[in-house]
């Protein structure tokens, strides 16, 4: 598949943000990205006409009930058959921030045994409680399974921004050890919060900005084609978006966020 033939569907609902920035990232790489409201997709658009699916960040439906829960329920109810086929055909699905919350609530992540009927994890209220909007460091943990980070060497530390109030990744207490081992066994662990030097946060604030279990900031499903992360790669796509660009003699053309989108594009070019 040629880059210009790749079609990406970026969905949005009331409360979504960064859908335009996400579309711009794909457009910059030469793919064709469309943004449609979820209601339009349900009524007029078949997601199977697209090669990749994006659930962007924001606060869908005001994050009532739980963050991402309402959009997730609508998605699995109204798009169940096509979503299942999309997943089984290993077409890429990425959830960013609120999108990550949606994928977890919908049972697509961690997806140990396929799409689960009930959530296997959660993204809970930040500890300390409060909205976080800041730049953080992430250490790449994946060994190559995640198709969204194949251009990022294992162990590399990248710099991305967060903007969330409910990003604390958790498993049920009695399943923490079992599920963490599954993440490692399946190479599903992708990003952990760290210092600039690559030292793990070990749950310490502010390096771990939300109290996430095991400093988890991003995971993928067993096939590596469904990916969720709390930070926003689309907000670190260009060099001029970086927080310290005015302090550098030469502003880089791109930021670390580009690597996520570029990895997905390369996967599609080779697979289809």
C-alpha cells in the first residue's frame, strides 16, 4: 500500500479535542485522514472503508459516569460487528488520552483474550487529585510487538505532553501481579513514566503524574495493533510545539510524537 492510499478515520464526539491536530499529523505524512462525528459514522460511514481508526483526546460527553465510558458503550453497541472485524484483521486502532480510556472501557485493551465483555483495567482519577497539563518523559518498554512504536528503540526516552484528570492506570488489586506478567509475556507494555535520564518514576509524583500502577502510560493488545496512551503525540509532532524550542539554536522540524504516527504508516505500507 502506498502512503497516499492510506485512509485514517478520526472520530469525535461532544467534548473531543485534538482531532484536528491528529488529522494534521497524518496529512503531513501523506496519508488521507477524515474527521467525522460518531453519529455520522453510525448513520452514514462504514469503518471498514478505512485502514486505521483513531479515538482522540478530550472529555467525551463530559466524562460522566467514568472517563470514556459513555463513548465506549455507544461504540461497542452500535459498531460491534465492524469493530470486531476491524480488530481481527489487525487494522491499527489508537486511543489517545480520552481515547485510551475509551479503548479500555470498550474491552479492546488490554484485550488479553480478544475484546473483553467487561473492562480488564481502568483509568482512574489522578493521585494527587487534579487536572495535569504538563510535559513528561516516557521510557519505551516494548520489544517490537507494538506497531505504533517500531521506530522508537527499546529503552529510548521520549518527551510528550499530558492533559488529563483521570489517567491513573490500574488493574484490580487482586489481579495486578497476574496481569502485569501477561503484559510482559505478550510484549504489551509500551510506555512507562520516567525521568529524562530514563529512571523509572516508581510511583513518585511528579515524575509519575497520576499515580498509575507500575508507572504505566501506554499499552497495546497482544497483536500490537491496538494502542492506548495517556500522553498526546499529536501535540508533540512538530518541533515548534515543544516547550523549550525558544531556548534552542536550531528548532527541530519534528518532535517525538511524529514517531508514533510514522510507525503506524510504515506498518500499513508493508502489511497491506
